């Protein structure tokens, strides 16, 4: 599969004309193509396909275009209400696991994907301003009592010391900026610096132990790992007035309850699957620079976790001690540690037990390894782990119950829902029937399977309604900057892109872990020289198989031609081998295909691919391919 992209196969210049149904003349122009995606700028060329078949605008196409348009107005209103002219979030700055610095940029989460789909350039400008502003805001913000943040909650523009449940959330926007703005100089500087914190390139941040292949603590960052037991203060932040002033979204009514929330969050020494979120930094560095050191480190670290799964009967351990031994920093328990398989705590405001196992966040690291290699053993290992956990099910009163926790007495916390973190991702990566079975009922996948034809319109209309409700609630919010925590505005974020991402890209939600975008197809505007579909273009992916997908592309303009570039995958990782249109097959053998649509024209195209055949890159298509 790799050889397809790396082979220097130069095809002769040729022009093929094919007479299509309804009198349409499709013109397919083939230019010189060199298949090495790592070659110099514009050393390759694209195939151009002209579409001239009239198509009446379907409802989904009109809904897509309006969703892309209307969210800009809502975002502008949201931004003007909750951010100032510097990009600072209008809130009380605090350190902590509940309402800390990570929540500030998370208020504009999903904005990068909206722009990459084709949202207005103002979306890009606003979320970049929010990102830049929060970096300065939380570098200036300091703690009084929490020891490691007294000189600033951020250092070198990165959290000083926090876990990857929160680090990942704070990087949701930054880690996706390269989809739309890969040439930003500050983006490259930060990607290199942030990845370096986990590759021992910064002597002040010795987070990684290359001998044992571990990140040395659950709490880590730009000032290195925390190598002592953590306290409730470390997690909850400085004392603060709560009742009658703030709405604490975790339900606390007093600062004492905030401290009590984290009182058992002590065993942080050693590695945890959450830390696999750090591999997205290396993945982005590799996709931006092409430097092998980033890929090498990422695979070294993920492969170490892969071996730990094998050695632990198919289950990923939740604590790896400083000696590299599972459980050695948690009383010898491989399932121990904060956020581990056995991490159940008492919720102070209710007295109920909360089960807080977050090992599922580790799937992001396995996805990064697969993205850079195409090796499905990463998906297989994770999928097999899901099966292993659920094999411990039991039947009670005729109901099958599945565990999600493991403690001193074995599996516990049984519910009617199978344990399934990463199930959808595994299916996306393999398209195997066994992986599909783990996902269960899913409206989008049912549509792609040909069983839910009404899904596109229903999903798009649902997002319209959600935006309407969110804007109404935002306008009713009477909070003021001095009564607002950093996570309070998140509920009013008007961006709703679930349906657009699924239907236009066949893409997964990057999630709250700050992962990259996994999708089957991505679109670019070659005239506007930007990411996303150009004006008047709508697209619908209606079929997804292992090495084939089908997509309808339509130009809603009745007066103007529109050009759009199709790319295999978010980062050009999938090779488009050939396309079928109206019974005619055209060889492509490139990660990109240039489509030119006449006014009012549209066409359903079947695209065959070799997935993960190309090394992923953030570069835009015209920086790699001639004729775009």
C-alpha cells in the first residue's frame, strides 16, 4: 500500500473525452503525476473532472449551505459577548480541573472544523483570536496557593502541569488549526515546542522516560511531571466564593465541596493511558514538518502501550510505575491510579459513588499511530480489548449487564450498555463487520449502510433547531464577567457541525481529547485558496466501505462555474485510485482530484481508494500538486 504513493511513476499527458448520459460531455484532463507525496513543492499534478449534468437542488444541499452561512452570524454574536478585543475570555481566571484555563479555548471548540468545512473566514479569525488571547490571559493569571502555578498558569504558552483529560480539552482548537492555516509561523513554532515537551527537547520539562517508554506522571506539562502525590488543592485551585456568585457546573455549592471532589485524586505518579493524548502533538509536528523524529517518538510510545495490553491479557493497564512495571506506583495494582480502572470516588454534594475510569481516552494515541502508518493492528488491539471487557458480562433478572470498572474484587459497575469507548473509531479505521457490530444502532452509519435514507435532512434540520435554541439561551444569559467561570459560556457555543462533518466528510468527531480529524474525504477551494467547499457547492457522502465511498457533488449556482478539490482524508492520507461516473471509470492515482462543475450541475461519483497509502500532511493540495 505504501509503495503506491512512494513510487516515481510518471504518467504521460493525455486527454480523454467521454460522452455521458443526458448529452453531458465530461472532459477528463490528465497531467503529469508523480506519486511521491514527500517530493518537493508542486512536483505532482492532479486529474481534472468536468461535470455538466443538470441536477435539481436536493433539500440536503440547501440545508448544508444555509448551515454554513448562518453559523457565522451566531458565532460573531457569541464572540462579542464572551471575549474582549484582546481575545481574553470575560470570566474569572482560575486554575483547576473543573473550570481552569483549558476551558477558555474550549468555548470555541468545533470552530476549526466549521471553517475547514467551508465556514466563513471570519470563523478562522475569531477562533485564532480567542486562542491567542487565552494564551496571554492565563500566562498572566497566577495562583496564590497552588504551588506549581504561582508564576503563571501557563508557561511557554502551555499548561504548567495538568492531566491530559484537561490538556487535551484545552488543545481542541489548536490541534485542528492546521486544517485551515498550516502556514502560520506561530503554529509551527508552538507545535514544535509543545511536542518537544514530551520528547525531552526542553530540559525544564523532563516528562518522558525513554528507557521505560513512559510519561512519568498523570500531571505533566511545560514545567515537567508532578512526582509526588497530588492534593485536592492541586486539582481544585485557589479558594473561591461559590454560592450566590458562580454556577459550578460540577454541582458544587462551596469551595469545600470543590476540594472534596478531588480529595482522592492522589496517585498521579507514573503513566496512564490518558497521556497518549500527547501523541497528537507529535502527529501534528510530523504532518506539518515531515521530520521523522516525531513519527519515531510517537510509534515508540504507542507501541509500548500496545505491548502492555498484550502482556496484561488484552486490557490496557491504568498505571505504569516509574520502573516501567504496571501498577508499581499504585500499590501493585495494574488497575490503580487516578482515573484508572478502579477509580471510584464519593461525590461530595450527593454522597453517591462516581465511577471515573478514563482509560478510553487512550484510543486517540492508537488512532494517531494508525494515521501515520496505516497499520490496523492498533485498531485490532483496541477492538479486542472492548470485546475482552464485555466478555465479563453477566445476566441478572434476565438482563445482560456489562462492566466498566475493575477493582480488588474483579469487574464491577455493571450496566445494560456494553463498554464501548473507541468502538466507532475502530469501525471507521477498518470498516470490518465485527467492528460495526460493536457500535450498534447509529443513524449515520445506518444511512451509509443504505438503511436510513431520511437521515441527512433530519440530522441537518436537527442542527438548525439546536442552533436556534442555543442562541436564544445565550441571549437570556445574564451572567457578568465577575460571576462567570471559564466553562460557563460553553453551553452557548452556537457551532453545531455534527451532521455537516458526517455528511460532507464522512468524518469522526475529533472529541474532547484534542485529537486530529479522521475523515474519508476533505474539500478545498482552489480559486479562493482556502480549506472547505467554495461558495454554492454542497456535497453528500452516502456510502462508505473499506476502500470505496460514494459522494454527490452539486453546484447550486445557476450562473457561475465552481471548482472544488477533493482530497482523500483530512491530511491526504488516502490515495484516490479511480472514480466511476455514469458508467465511465477514470484512473486518478493521487490523493487529490480537481472537479469543475458547470452552473446547476451535479453528479454522484463512486471513488475507489487505497486507505492510509500516503504519509499525512497539513500542506494544502496546490502546494503539492500542479494544475490546482
